[in-house]
C-alpha cells in the first residue's frame, strides 16, 4: 500500500510540475503580445528578451510552437513574480485608462445633448475654457445636423480629454 501511495504522490507532483511549466509558457506568451517599449521596461534577462523578440518575427506555425516552448524553458530559470506583477499593473493601467476614456465620451454626449451640461461641466472643471467649449459644441451639433465629417466632434473629445486629465496645482 505504501508503494502505491508513493506512486500516486509522484504522479500528482509530475502533473503539478507540468501545469506549472505550462503556466510559465503561457506567461512567456503574454510577453510576446507586449510592445518593444514595454518589454524593455520589464528588465528581462537578455536571452529571454531576444527569444521574445525573435518569436514576433517568426511566421511558420511549427517554428512558432518551437519558439514558444523555448520561451517556456527560459521562463523556468527566472523568477516569474516580477513579470506577473508588471503585467497585472499594465492591465490595471489599461482598465483605468479605458474607464477614463469612456467618461470623456459620456461627457461629450451629455454636452451635445443639452446646454445645461456645460454649466455642470464648468462647475467640475473651472479651469476649462468655456468659450472654446461652447464654440466646439455648437460646431459639432451643426456638423451632425448637416451630416458632415466629425471634425469638431473629434476636436471636442480631445479638448475634453485634456481638460478632464488636467489636475490643477494647489
């Protein structure tokens, strides 16, 4: 009975080991989806950095599979926690940024729908230039009525994005 328990424990540990290796390979594959600039910020070992860059150049499916396995093998030799932390932070930053951009879009929609929205906007962002905003809103509305290209609609978005991201110094 004791030998059977040892075999079972060994089998579980092999399974667990394989799962860990697959997780490391998946983490390595997440690196391949990053920009070159982000890759440099992580501070990867040179061989892993080059392997990830090489992966991006490969077009053959077989070669991609071999390269991904190589990246997984290199990942086993390093501590994956700093990479996980960096990727989590990157995902969090993207989520926060996307939420901000959605707020800008919602604000633009409110401003185009009603004139009272500009008054409320100016209460929250007193540093904004109300005159230029009023002009952009009027031009964007006119654009929409005349089915013209959304030049002022886009300009309004950019001005709102700038205004809403600006934090005045106290």
